[in-house]
C-alpha cells in the first residue's frame, strides 16, 4: 500500500528492491571474475622452472614421453596436456590448469632413493614418494631412466595410475640402482 503522505511505495518494497539490485550486481561480478580466472588459467603456455635433466634425450625418455596420454583423470576431472612456455624444460609434459601435474624425464637418481627407502608399487611400477609443500613428487625408480611426476595434494590417484600404466607398457623394469 502506498505511503498516504507521499504516494511512494512502502519502505519494505524499496528495501527489498535495493537488496535484490545489490545481490544481482554481486552475482554478475562474481560470475565475471570466475569466468575470467578459469579462462586465464588455460590461456597461454605454462611456465615451468627448469630442473637438471642430464638424461632427457635418452631413448627411454623419448619412448615414454611419446606414449603419455593427452588427458589424465583426477578426481573425475579430465586434465588436458598443457603447452609449455619457452624455454620449455626438456623431456617435460604437464596436464591441467590450476594446479598442473608435471612429468619430467631424464633426471638424476633422487638422493632420497636409498636401500631403506619406502617404495610403492603402482600398476607394476616402483615409485618413491617425496612429499613437498602442497604437492608430492613421485619418482619412477625401476626403469632405465628416472622420471618424476609432481602431483598436487588435491589430485586423486588416477594420474599416478595412468602414468604407471604407460611406464609399465613402454619401459621394461630394471633392478634398483643406489649409486
């Protein structure tokens, strides 16, 4: 019912209309920011810090990297291969946008690999897990070349299993080397 003195709508209607306008403006802003951030994560090459990979050109790395999947599944989400920014580290592949998974091949033996190190067998491949801040790096330790898969803590086990399948199919096992 209009205000009898001024003919204006009741205060409740004005307050409700103002609140709806503010809520709509906030929703549009949040949507735009979300859309921009999700697009920017996928737009453009992924810059990676190079790490020493003295055996990056070894035949085992060529064989492994030519066989890795173009998509990995992590917690039900499909992660596509990313283009790497120049200069791209040699023998390196990455998947995903926000917290990418990174596979590097041709590395030196990890210093954590000792005769008493705890290894995990995943789909016929022996891995050495080296936990980090927000991610773990898993080293393939029983093949002709050392490879490392860095996986964010938020990722599931799917990527490690998929890469294990590729390693097992393409590189024969070798005895562990501690020196």
